[in-house]
C-alpha cells in the first residue's frame, strides 16, 4: 500500500499485518479491504470458539461492496481480474479464514453462472446479483450423490440432500448441482432463490476448523425447478472445466492466508511477550539463534508458496480471457495450480504447527487462539488429497501429458 493510502486509514484501521512482510495493495479498494479485514479480525478468536454461523460478519461482507468483484461490468459488476480477487481473499483469510471462505465462494458461484449459463441467464442472474446485492451459497458437492433431479410434465423437481454446502445458510440464491448421468463429472448446474419452497438448510457443520463457513447440509423435498433455472445448455469444453481450477486456487489462498496470519501473530508474540530460554545466553527471545533460524525456515516456506500462487492466478486469468481454450492450455493452468496448492498446503501446515516451538507453552493459552490457524488449514487441506496433485505433476514430467479435467483438477 502506498504511504498516501495509509494516511486515509483511521488509527483503528491501520493494516493488521506487518506491511514490510505482507504488503497489501489493492489499488482504490485498499482502504475498503483493510477496513473489512480489521472488522473481521476483531472478533475472529471468539467466533472461532463459538462456531456456528456469523450473520453479522456476513453482512459486513455484503456491505463492503466487494461481493460483485467477479461480475462483469456489462451486468453492473466490477469485472475485477482473478489475480486481484485472489489477493483480497488471501488478505481476508489472514484476518478470518471462515469468512474469507464465504467471500471467495461468492465469486465461484458468479463464475459458475458465467461458465455454464446461456447469455440470457447470465444477464438475469448476474444483474440481480448486483441490483439486489445478493449473497450466494452453494450445494454443488460433486461426490455427494444424494440429490436427484427428476423430470415432471412441464418442470423439474429436486429431492434428496447435499452436504458441505458452504454459504448456503441465509443465502439469497444457491448454485446447485445434480447428476445428469452415471458419472459424478456429468452434472447439471441449477440456480434457485434461497427461499424456494421445500428447500431447507441445516446448521450441522461441526468441523474443528473453518468453523463459520455455514457448510451444513441442504435438504430438498419436492423442490420445484423451472427449465430456465437449469444453466445452459452449454456443452463440455476446456473452458467450462476452469470451474475446478477456480475452486482449487481459492483453497490455495486460504492456506496462504492462514500461514501469513500465523507467522505475523507468532512474530509479534515473540517480539513483545517471548521469554528467552535460560540456556540461550541472551536476554530476549528474539535474539535466540535457534528461534531466529526457525523463523527463517518458516519464512522460506511461505515465500516459496506465494510466487507460485501468483503465477497460477496469472495463468488462470489468461485462460479465462480466451473464448476458445484448448485442452493443452487448460492443462497448463491445472499444472500451475497443482504446484501452488501442494507447496501452499505443505508450507501452511508446517508454519501453523511449528510457530509454537518459537513461542513456547504460554502461547497455547486459548485466549490467543493461535491454534485456529492450523485447524483451519488441516480441515481445508483434506478437501481433496494433495498426493494426487503430486502424482499429476510426476505423470506430466514423465509423459508430457497434463492432468485430465475432473471435479478436483
């Protein structure tokens, strides 16, 4: 952030994180993003302990004016490029990983409408998103086969359930997926208002991390679906499979945001509250050579991951801008995202767990909530096995063949 931008922030809105280590420059949106991050961080520890939903904080997201970043300008949105959106997600994740998750998934649903909707559907749903300031949720878990779409005389009907439905609770509208055939990848996306009769959202998400992502189960009982609410028809293409790439790179930002927050919090704790070990021969914990070396190692893990994430976002943006994407171009994007995600997962798990070796036993007090960073990364890093990302990279190195598009690659 420029020095001029910093001057426009009130004292309580000064950047949360060390600016020389974690610069945050979002252009004209910098003050808005910083203010929102500060608001979310204020109660993040207490809300993490409470779990459940965070309706007040969701309204902060809505009121920030940032929910329309991914909506094209032709529909009244801001049309911001993906690299900037991802940087904002990462910055918010450092303040509050759960709310950053909801914020990021908002843009994933907007992208889904752009990828799978016909021109009229895009105009209708995205214009309403802007005009009514909608918050989107999802029920698109591709591995959950408990939802069935049935054909009726002049409409369709949904029955069953979907799990891991981030943002569904209290959403103005939902993007839903249902099987079209026998393969999990063969599915249709549906857009429904959140208050549709027969649709209910359970607040039953109880993971030990990402505790306020509203990722409960959605139940469908004879839910009416008009034919116009089925996105498309858009045939399968390398471009439509970018949805999985968008999602995977969202997860990468959440890992890096938690790693950044953990490093920043631990460094502050060491400088301000750390106690030198008697055998160290130094007066301050920050002068202990072992502590310095550990921080240096953790910093290298973080620094190695960020450029990969930036590179992957740039490749994704380049692919996004192409109306006719080739399979090879799409594979290059997926490989770049695999590299970024694997390094981010490994680095974030190391950072969020090893900071305690530098801070000591007192830092494990629940009042600090330092453990939430590891819990968030650990839960979210299990979204899909990174071993398969590493295998894809090895297969590409040996054969020259990129990964086949799937729900997770």
